[in-house]
């Protein structure tokens, strides 16, 4: 392995460890690799070997190729196909993962003759109204949302949402697995 490759592996190991808030001492205890060897690996003073990289890759849950920088960057475009469900059009705006899926959803105007049937499923939902108005049915309550407003709720609560008013509505909709919440922070 040449010097540049050794430095690439060193910086990746250091970045992964610090990103995950591990100390070298913790990594040594978990892998059986000595503290001094880990330190020299991360500084580029020690050439990485399979015997050293395999336990680290397992611990960090990454491939050996990614540690060596051999993986190609994936095409960043989201290639999901729009689909319709319950009269709404969903356009994926992220790759679907086990954690969170993001969609731009268009909700058509429907006559308000009756309360829609409410659904319950494990997870957590969040939406941001892009245009139009949304009526959120959450248990026995109804809430109106306009452009720029946000809703977040546990999907074990019976729920449904419809367009309110005379025009279709659009929302950015994040759906998370059970117990996951969207974390936003205030800027400024």
C-alpha cells in the first residue's frame, strides 16, 4: 500500500471513530488491537493490514473498500418513481431507507362530505405545507395548516390528512419508523 493510500485509510479511520464519539481506548478494548497500534494507524505511521482493518470494519459496520476509499460515489439523483395512493401523488425526494423516507405529496381537493377513515401504523410522521391548506385529523381533533406550517405526530394515533379549501395542497412529508422522530434545530 502506498503512502497516499495509507493516509486515506488513516484519515477515514480517525473520521469514523470521532464521528461516532469513540476514544482510542474504547476501540482498543472492543477490537483487541493495542492502543499504540490504533494511534499509529490513525496517524498514518503504520501501514494498515487485513488483520487490523477487518475488526475495525466490523466494529464500524463499514466495508473494507470504503475504508480504503475504493468505493465509487453513487449518483446523487433520487430516482424513485412517483406513485399514487389514496388519491394522493407521492414523489420520492430521498432514497428510501429503513430510517426515514421523504416525499413531496400532492393532495387533491375532495368534497368534505364526511370525516375520512383514520389509519394507525407504527412510526412517526412529519410534514411541512408547501402550498394550499391541509386538514389534519388526529384522533378526535382537527387541525388546519397553511403554507410554512409544520406538523409532527406519532402514527399510532389514528390520523388522516386532506386538502382543505378550493385548491390541491402540497406537502413535504417525512415518514419514520416506529419511535423515530425528525430532529430539527433552530438556526440563528
